[in-house]
């Protein structure tokens, strides 16, 4: 196991290098001029009023006057020292801006992933066991409807009905803390934070929950048709034991595989939810950076998301060993 982990960590280096090349190339090919955008935002002047001298001085200030391969090499060296440069927008170090926002987004997404797996796996198992019954068909129809609802539409409906719209004012719909909550005692502050994230977490959860429960059902149904499961049933073992001990462990392998891509996907998907609920997370930061052509921030977020994807793949591979004892990373003698 240790040797396998070391090899996989070493493989992350060339993989991340390839990702940086693609990320840097896409950003450089993106439409829009960050220099002109910066000058328009800072000085309030029109694009045609920007002189060539101002453009050249601004390019030199941000290092954009260097050849593209030199800029890429400088950026790669900065990445491996966790220095993503300075933001074009406010000149702050990019790592500081991400350090402020990333914990909020990770907290939201980890809570969401916990509820997704906690609820979807039992629903999927129940649907597979009750496959074909009227109750199961009703549940399938409800999950299909839930999966089809766009997250931004659900967020607006929740705000309208539960966030002080025309009906109940139950949940806060702005930020992650109430005004002055920074001075609350720890427990009261935690309760305030959890109360603020109820609606955002629900919007991040329901779609993946509906999809994963359907996936779990299909995976378990396929395993229940295997010969070894029928043999276990023929031996007289209780159906619950056959499902939980023999079938479910193999049916969980595809579900664990999906885990590798859920976290990065949810970080990307949280852009809409964080914008609607005014949550100062990494998604909102990325959206603002795209609008302002803040390339250092955009490339940093893309690189971090790619790194989280690779770590998620590694974690899912390691979890396989605990789910299926037939899988081993040790060399066969």
C-alpha cells in the first residue's frame, strides 16, 4: 500500500504539469484583453482613449510583455512554491484570496457530499429491493423530477417561499453569518453558520442525491443477478444478509468511483449557488475573476480544482481496498 501511494503521488507531478500547460493555453486563447479591462475599470476610460504607452506600461507592470513561454515558465515555478502571483484586480496575492474563500466552499461541498451519500445509498438499496412495486415507481418518478430541476430555479423557489419572500421568513438567504455574528461565542456562531447554509446545501445536494440513488439502484440490481448471490440465497441465508454482506459491497464500487469527480464538479457548480446566496466562496471569486479578466486568479482556481480531482481519484482507489477484499495494491509473490 505504501509503495502504491508513493508511486501515485509521483505520477501527480507529470499529470499536473500537463494540466498547467492546457490551463495556461486556454486562458491565453480566451477572448478579451486583461490590460484594457483593467484600465477601463480603474480609470473609467473608454477603450479607444487608451494610448499605446499606457498599454505597454501596464503590460510591463504585470509581466505581460514577456514571451508566452517565459510567462508560462515563471507561472509554473510559482505554482510549485504555492505562489500564484498577484491579482490584476486589487494587487493582492492570489493565494491569500483563495485561502479566504476555499474553506467556505469546501465546507459547503463536504457537508453536501456527506448528505448525498448518507441518503442516496439507502434509497438506492431500498429501490433495488422493492424494484417494480408501485411504491418504488413513485419514488423513481419523484427522484426523476428532482434530478430535472435546475439548481438556480430551486434556489429562487426556496428564497421565495422560505427566505422572506411572499410566504415564510425562516432561513437567511444572504452570506454565511448574520451581522455581528463574528463576536458570538463559538457554539452560537456555529449554529448561526449552519442556519445560513441550509438552503445552499440543499441546492447543492438534491440533484446529485437523485442521480446517485438511481445509480446505486442500477448497480445493485446488476449484482443481485450474479450467480454467487443466487447461490447465497439458495443456501438459505436471510435476504438482508445476502444484500448487505455479499451484494452491496460489490455494488458500492461504481459509487466510490463517482466520488473522485463529485468534489471538483460541485466546486464548479457552486458558482451559481454562491452567487445567488451571496456566499463569499471560491465559486463567487471565480465568477468575479472571469468578468474582470483576472487571469492569475482564474488559473489558480483551475489548477486547484484539477489537483482536487487527482486527489479524489487517489482516495477513491484507496477506498476500493476496504470495500472489496479481492482488490489489493500489494505485489503478488
